[in-house]
């Protein structure tokens, strides 16, 4: 069964940040934005939002990697125990 991909807050923050930067660039190129200081800060705000989204997504990926590592360790321990039991059975 294929798991349907879920879009979390990190995904949406990344795209909102990119959208803010793109709108700002288009506005500047078309002459719609006339440089008050708050408008000059728009790309930085978009960058912070995008960075926040990336941080959230990377944190969630790290959690999933840690979960896989823990499962791998349990499987390895189980296989080691199984091998020991099998060796004991062969010696009998």
C-alpha cells in the first residue's frame, strides 16, 4: 500500500517564503514597489519564512531517520540472538 504524502507546515512555509520573494522581485522589476524600508525588508522576511520551513522539514526528516536507526538496531539485536540460539541448537 502506497502512503499518501502529507504536506506539513514546513512545506507550506517554504513555498510561502518563496512566493513572497518572487512577488517582491516582480514588483521591483515592474516598478510597482517604490522602496520604503519595510518593502526593502520583504526578501529578508521571505528568507526567514523559507528558512523556518526548511528547519522544520529537516527536523522531521531527522526524527524519521532516528526511528529507522532504532528499528535497525532492534532487528540487529534480534538477529544476533537468533544466531546464538541457532548455534546452541547445532551444538546439541
